[in-house]
C-alpha cells in the first residue's frame, strides 16, 4: 500500500520542521514570482524602454533633417560583407541642391544596390554633419523587446538564485534540527538497546 506524501510540508505531522514550512512557502512564492512577477517585470521594463526609445527618436527627428540626394559617384561592383546583421551599404559621392546655399557634393553612406543617378535619403544633424536616420518604429520595438526579454531573464535568474540560497539555508537548519532531535532521542534508544542485550 502506497502512502501519499504530497503536501506533507503543509500538514501538521511530527516529522515536519520549521525549515520544511519555510521551504514550502518559498516554493509557492517562487512559483508566483516566476509565473507572474518575472513577466510583469519584463513588460514594465519593455514599456519603459519603448517610451524612452520613442522620445530619443523624436528628439533625433527634431534635430536632424533629410535631403534627397542623387548618387553621382561610381558604385562598387561587389557588395561589402554584412556586419552585425545590418543592411549592406557603402560610401559614395552624392549631390543635392539646397535652395539657400546652392549645390553640394559629399560622400554619404547609401543602401546597397544604389546606382549612379538614383535618388537616396541623406540625413544631416544641426551642425551639417552626415548622420544616420533616426530610429524607425521597427527599431524602437526591437529595442523594447530586447530590454523586456533581458529584464525577464534577469528577474528569473534572481528568483532562482534567491530560491537556491533559501533552500540551502533551510537544509542546514533542517539538519541542525534533526541533530538536536537525535541528541535527545539517541540516549533512550541506546539504553533500550543496552538493556535488551
């Protein structure tokens, strides 16, 4: 006949120690934190990162301006290798005309596949330096998802580390309690054994 031992830490019994109760409550708290707390922490961090990234993108859009420029330089025959998963691009001479200051020519990074005569977007900052375009909605969401995922993973790791520490301490306390109990019980057993022989 099998004896059910599930939930023994929650029921009163002579074998249950305070460390067992602490460990049972810790397991419940860990389950709630892993199922609710960690995803919530990730969602909050992702939401915050999304808002921050949108604010940065809006600030960059406000200080940068775009011009439509014509590719006038010779484009390479072979494409450069992809680095870091970014789109192919290369530097080539482009020309545009500003209504106030007239025609300009400079080197700018253009997307792969651009040929002489093509029109491309070139972005400038407030000092007139060529800069990259401000982040788009896709980049903002990728940033938010990355931060949210990292926050969730960090919360899970923290909860599991805390659980390991509590279990280790609880095991140490449980062993001490068992030793104390055995120190009280052992003399009775050894006397009984000695009297029987």
